[in-house]
C-alpha cells in the first residue's frame, strides 16, 4: 500500500499535537517518550491508528499477550518490521511496518509495555508481567524478514481463535 505524502504529513501533524497535549504531562515521561517519539507518528498518540492506513494498537494488542506467542509476536514486529494484508477493527491494512533496529532492547520493551498497560489494560491477563529487555534480546537473536513476521501474525491469530479470543 502506498501512503500519500499528504496522509503522512497529516499523521505527523496530529502526532506532534498529541505529543504536546499528552506527552508533556505524563508521569512516566521517560517510558512514554519511546512510544511518543517513535510509534505515535503513525499509530497516533492515543494508539487508535488511522483506519485503513495505520492499524490501532489500543484495545487490540492486549489480548495477544494471553499467549506466549503473542508476546513474541509483538517483540518481532518492532524488531524486524512486518508486511502483509490483515484486518483489524473492521478496516483492512496492507502496508509495511518498519523495523526499529536503532531502539535498544530496553526501549522496545518500554514501548510495548506503554502500549499494553496504558492503551490495553482492560484486555491484559490478570497475571500479566511486563515485557523485559531480556525477552526482547531473546527474540531479536533470530533474524526474521517482515514477511516471516507476518506469518507469525497469522499463526497467532489462529491460536487466539482456538483459545476463544477475538481477532
């Protein structure tokens, strides 16, 4: 999917406004900074994404961590990127999520924990433990292509379906 330059500019403007509105007053500013400065540009400061362009993270990915494979999948998306067509919250997405090799294992864990605890708290399992830098390092050790990460997404969605969780 090719995203127009106008859509990218609009997303960036919305993200900057959001950073000013919610990023400055956060109690977890250091942790929030990773999400705000890297993820919010596309997925938006509220993590609701842009329908048909950037998928939502809020009220969505929290159910993934009910399965061990879900934690691994989230780490792999940030570590290696993803490409492929899928549906989320009634919209279809067919684009490319870039990898974030410039982020440390700790920063990836922080960004994922920000999304999980602040935008998906009601979906998390009761025994949820935050993702650690060591877990990120473990999954980053095996290099994957964005297409391989997409395949792990498909496998996760099947597993969630079998476990009774909605996609």
